[in-house]
């Protein structure tokens, strides 16, 4: 005969399992107690950032020759497995090469980056212009300057004019200095301290005292300079110095240089006292006196 018996449920021993909602808690097993969590073996804790990649890129091309095909081939093989062009890595590598003053490598890497259609910014063009000038390739620097100035006539940054005037000043090419200075006057770009100093020295060397006096009247010695501290534009009192005889031949003024030792000035968001000569004000760059077009055009003929 068929007999029916009652059997107790088999899942009785699992009633003591409790699930916790906290993410850091351990898993409680009914049979063996708490079980610790271990890190997953398929996840790597090693991370390679852009700084280390830039260092590897520099080491990759450091021992190569100056042959274009060899350098370009090494750079192509370096980014072969990248899904996107590593623009930040390449820019950091160029900055490292700039700190090492390896101008030939900067020119090669920058031109290779341009050939890929990447990084065509004013900062990259200025880095290339500076590297060409430092490497003594004046013709290529002038060709690059002509291209930038023709394509961006009214929007060319002032530091490009500063750099070209500084290049011609160190090489004694006064006529080309006057041409660029005349272009600045025509476009209404106010020259900085370095440009005024170099132009004043050239006028004195060539005996053009009338031009020198007009330059002094139009651009008198500044009482205030502007510097950037933690991204904020600060007005500082200028130091007492010989304005037209100071050593400002680098092509850059104080308002364009970075300040590393003055970060303590902005420890708080309170205003800086005026007794120290610091103010948050904008300067007036307007001038009552100006060169006429005939005077700026005849500067080169008198030299």
C-alpha cells in the first residue's frame, strides 16, 4: 500500500542567515561563520598617469639620431595602441624637453604633433617659434612668424611681437625691429617694458634722439606693474630702476612672468593693504601722445 509521511523542510538550518546593508560588512556564512573579503585578482592597482607616460616618451626619443624618419617612427610606435591621440602626454613631454633645453627634439615632436592634426594652438606655435630661435634657425622662425601674423592679423598675441623683437635685437637686425614695432603701432598694441627698453637702446645707438624723446613721452616709466598670483591680477608698485637701461632683453615684461615666491600674499581672501603697494586695480593703458604713420614708416630709412 502507498503510505504518505510528513517530512520537515530541509532549509531549516539556513534561517539564521542575516544580510546586512552596510557595504563594508563581511559576509556571514551559516556553516563557517564570517568570511573576509579579498581584493579581486583581475584588477590591477598600478596606474600609469600622463606624467610617467611623458617621461617614457622623452626616454623613447632621447637616444635617437636627428633623422626625421627615425624620430617620427619611434613616436608613431609609442602611440600605436592608444585609442585617442595622447595630447596631454605629448604636451607634458614637450615641457620636459623645454626644461632640458633640448630644442631639436622640441622642434621634431611639435612638428610631428602638427602633422597628426593635433595641438594647433597659439601656445604650441609659440613653443615652436622659441625653439627655432634658440636653435639658430632664423629663416624657419621668420617663416612661421609670417604665417601666424598673416592668418591672425588682429588677434596675434603680444608675446609673439615681444619674441620677434627680442630675436632681432640680439642679432642686431634693427630694420626688422622697426617694422614689427610699426605693425604694433598700427594695430594699436601697446608694447611692454621690454620692448620699450630695447627700442630706446636702439634709438640711442643709432643717434635718433628725436625718436627716443617721442618714445619716452608716449611710454613713460611705469609706476605700477601687473602680476598674476594664484590666477588673480595684482597691481604692484614698480621698483625704482633705470627704465630705458634695465636688463630686459629677454622679450618679456614682469607682468608676463610667473611668480613662485609670492603665493603667500594671497593666504586669505582679504584685501591687501595699500601701504605695501598692492592694489586690485586695472591700469590705464591710454596715452595722449602717439607716433604718426609717417614717423613709424621712416624709422627704417633713417637707420
